[in-house]
C-alpha cells in the first residue's frame, strides 16, 4: 500500500489536471496557490474504490465548460446537443480521475471508478466539508478540483 | 540541393524534391512540419508564441510568430503549391521548457497545446511529436521524401 499524504495527492492532481485538460481539451492549465472566486457553471462528480477510496468533484465556470466542449468536439457550442455536451464533460472527469489515480500510484495500477455524473446541487453528495479544494487556471479562467481520499481497507 | 532556412516567426513551403527546409535553435518555439507525401509538398513554420492577441501589430507583420495566425498561412501556402489537405500529415518538435524549470510560464508547453488545438479543430492529424524536455533542437526537413532529422548537442534522431 502506497502511503498517501496531502502533498503527494496535490502533485498527482496537478500533473493529472495539466495532462488531461492539455491532451484532451487543448487547454493550458496551471495550478493556483490561492483560492479563486468564480461562478460555478457546471459540477461533475465521480467516486473511486481502487487502489484507494475517494471522491472527486470538478467545478468550473461556463466559459471553461464551453471551451472544453468546443475543443473536444472541434465545433461551435450552438451546434451541440445537451447529450453531446454532457458526454464529453463526463468522459473528461472519468479520464482525469483515472490519470490522478495512476499518477498517485503507478502507471499500470488497475483503477475502479463509478460512473461520473452531473450534479445539480451539492446536496446530492453530502459530506463536502471533508474535501480538499485545489484551484487551477485554464487560460485565464479559474476552476477547482475537490478531493476526498481514504486508503482502501 | 537548396537549403531554405526558416527563422523565428517565418515559414517556408517547397514542392522541389531537392530542397531541404531547416530551422535552428528551437527552444520554447515549436516547429510545425507538414507534408503531403503524394504531391511531395513540405512546409515548415517556426512558431514562437501561442496567441496573436498579445501583439496584433506584430502578427500583421510576422504572422508566423504566433500559432493562430501562422498556421493558416502555412497550410494555405502549401495548398497553393499543390498539397491536398486530405494528404497532409503533421509532425511537431521543439516546445522545450528552457526558461522556467517550474513550468509556471511554460511557453513551450503553451505553444504545443495551442498548435494542437488549431490542428485538431481544422482537421489536421499530428502523426508524430518530439516536444518538451529542456534542450534546444535544430531540425531539417527533406522535401523529396519527408525525412525529418532533429539534432541537439551532436546527437541527431529522426521523427
């Protein structure tokens, strides 16, 4: 069992966020040292159960949502259906969570993830005070990834 | 053989098989190497920054300096010289993190992302990439067969 501490989790999340958003959505991501204010336009949630148990909440403003979707689909926002928009955002979170877990452990580790889902309210997940919140900047717009981790028993 | 040197923010396109395109000292800059093997048309651009919004005057004078203004010009020029868009394959090199080891203002990485974003949105595929790291690269590109040789500090490799 790999020991997990806040520093290791942070480093893994920074690398996973830069790689996932850079490679998949062609957005340049930098970590922010301090909390950033932004109007949340979309929240996505996923749980994982192996190699560690935990939860990840991805929150971003509308402009990042639009940039991600337009870059992945290589088309204008207006031409996309709600399903196309949600599908690519959920897939992004799925890959982000997988990359994070592999970064935290090792490249070949087998990961178990729940289906990612769109949240309409934080009440749907509860226990949000146990999340660590990490802030990032994607080409001028802030967003956050919240993590709650527990080693597998 | 004629060697066509490409400076920062410049581009060259050739359909003469005997030509070689060459650019030097790619630090954080990225060389986009586009080739239509069927019509034997090659293009090389030496991009320095991702986005022309930072200096639109410069973009007018030297569009190749920026990814968003340079790439359209490169592909337009290639098509004028006989390349067909559907045949064009793209390779990338450069984009090193030379100035900032902490990657806080990693222009090389930003250049690479901006270039890939443009290529993806415009239907061009990147077939090979040798980017990142912290070394400066020199690259030569043979028009006749599309061979690309990257070199640094006495070593060279094909991409």
